[in-house]
């Protein structure tokens, strides 16, 4: 009489070594578990999106602070030859001053004089901006400040300055980034 198929299967299974019946141990998990969103020591790095959000937030806070300082009113129409007094902000010397004379229309122009600013270094420069109540930014030009701390800049204004709440001067690193550094040193309301 021949063996039944189940008897043959039982014999084969009994012949298997013990390791064949046990579940293998999983490989150890890396400790601590990899979490790409965590900052790892010893260096510090920001993800590009996080850096962009932080920069936008800093600019918005600067604009909101300027609106609070100016009383929050909407800017009135900038008349031909309107002069805007620029006051120091941030790390600027408290004695730093500036003045921007704006003309409106298709041939708009800004003439800006500053004094008491730190001289420009090889790695930085100053930039002139118009800032809207909604945070809109328009760069009007960049300039260097000599050892005297005094400079004058004459630029064409490609937009109607009446649409903007502030004239701003920022200190910019020479890093190729065309955006505002969030390091404003002089600012004044257009009204």
C-alpha cells in the first residue's frame, strides 16, 4: 500500500530544520528613525520653502510695522515734488537720515539723499524700494555709500508712487538674490 499524500507532506515538514519553522527577526530599525523634517546636528539647514515663508513673513511684519508707525492710513496722492522724510530703522545709526523727493506721472523720478549710514563694504550695498500697503515691493535701484556715510541717488520711477505707502532703503547682501533682505535701515511714509 502506498503512502497517502498527506503522510508524505507530514514527513517532509517534520524533516525541515527548526529554523524553517521560526519567523526571522526583522532587521534593526535605524535609531533615531529617519525624519527628513528634523534639523540634524551639528549643522543647521532650512528647507527652501521654509526659508521663503520666513522671508515673506519678515517682510510682511516690516510693512505692518511701518503701517502702524504711520497711523495705518491709505496714502494720499503723491504731488509733484513731494518730499518724504526717511527715519532710521533696525540696526541703522539713530542719527542716520534721508529724504526722497518723488515726482509722479509717466516721467516719474525719485531723488534720494541719505546721510549717516554705514559705508558699504565689498559684500553689501543699499537698495531703494517703494512698498505698498499690501506688501507689494518695487525696487527702484541700488547704490553704495562711501566712507562719508552720505550719498545721493537719482532714479526713474516706473510706477505711480501714489500707489505705495512707503519709501524704503534696505541693506542688501551681495548674494545675487533680487528680493528685499528684510534689513531696512531708512523708511518714510509717502503721505
